[in-house]
């Protein structure tokens, strides 16, 4: 069915694009770009939303604060919760520019926000990322004609200072399973899960019969991956399953385990057992141990949710669950 006059258009762009449909308003003359969509149906929905409540802005006058508020409403909602929170935190370091007309903000203004935030590379990168989002949104609204965010720099990722658990420390953990949450450290050491992935692991995604778990976040390779349950931690998983009341494998006060609760327990364990490690060092230890004993690289990547580097490994190599189990069981201590 044809759209009404001046309603707007949804057109497919050429080439291989993740979001190939461009949505434009219906005014005559130079049509303003409203956004992009993965499917025509999604584009029509966005066009309908726009026509129902057209974004009333004056491009020449809109400030950083106004653009940011509109971006939060129209674009940020499509991002993941953790990404949204990080970008909101990044905006706090851009407040000095909040009343400035966005079209007058240049790369050196943005760079000052990055250089003067006084924080690590991760927050600097988040500020740079935020300006990238805002620039692209401003381009869609014909507020700017150049993305100055493309000129920004942030601190490089520092070289890792992670320390893996020694064999003696792993043995010490096994000898002190009576301490609350020591079982969780052993679980991380024999699965390669991130702590956030451990927190999100639901009992419905654990197959005791086949000794596998489905979990993972962050990347396409990492999401919903199959991780074998190592025989050494099988009893830990069984025990946690038996006593779960929240539907999650790891709990705190019969509710899903939260980071604040876990990190307090972690600090207490490290003090009692005289260790100095971070939870993420369990993941580093897992990979290091598999590397050291000659486990298959593709199997390691699949278990940890990493994307294999070689095209042949990514496309042509398929590893069965039995092969994953065989390789994870190479860890014997």
C-alpha cells in the first residue's frame, strides 16, 4: 500500500549492510534522514513513530544537552543496558559543553573531555564512543555535515598485568571448599566463564545428564555457547543445582548473585587464603592451563567464546561436544 503524500520513505541501499534500509521524512526538497533499519518492516515502524511524534528540533540551535536527551530517547534504547549505563557515565565528563550549540562543537572540544576526565582508558574510550554516537545521530538530523569524533584519540589499552593462579593456589582452594564461595572460584577456573556469565547462568541451561552448560554474553561467538562441565567440578554444579531457589546456579540469600555481594566474598577469600587475584584472572588461568597442555586452539576458542583468528578455523572447522569435553578434561589438577 502506498504511503500518504509527504509521509516519508523507506528505501533499501545497495551493498552488503547490517542495516540496509534508510528512512527519510516526507518533506519536499532535501529529505532529512530519520534513521536506518535492518528490515523494511522495522523501517516502516520507525517512520510511523516519527510521523506520530515528529522530532521538533531547530538544527541551528540544538545544544549538546538537547541532542543527548533526544539520542537517549530515540537511539540509546536500542543498545544493551550495560552499554547504555557506560555511555551515560561518559556523558558526565562532557557536562562543560552541555549548553554549547552542537554544530559549534569541534574535535578539540571533545578531545578536552577525554583528556581531562582523569580516568583510565576504558572511560576515555567510552567518551570517544559517545561522541561517535552523537555525531552519527546529528548527521541524520542534518545538524552537522562532518563527524569530528572520527579525529578523537583515547589512551591505549594497557598491557595486561594479570597473574594466573599457580598449581599450589588451586590446590589450596580445593582444600578450603568449606569457605563460602570458594566453590565459585573453582567453577570459574574450570569453565573459563566471566563472572558476569556465572551470575547469569540459569539452572534451566544446565544439562547434568550430558554434562554441559549453555551460557555466555558479550560477543556473537560468546553468546549461548556450550561449555562442558569438567569432572572435577561436577559435584559443585550438582550441589548448587540441588539448593537453588532463585533459578540461578549461584545465589546470595536465595536470590541471583550480584556483583557487590560476590566481590565482598572474593576479598574475604583472598585475605583468608593469602592470595592476590581478581575474578577475571580465573579466566586467564583457564586459558593458560589449556594452552600449556596442548589443547586444540579451536576448542579453546569455542569454550571461551572467542572468535578464531584464521578464516579456515572460523568457517570450516566444526568441533563436536565430545571434542570439547575431551580437551577440557586435559586439565587434570
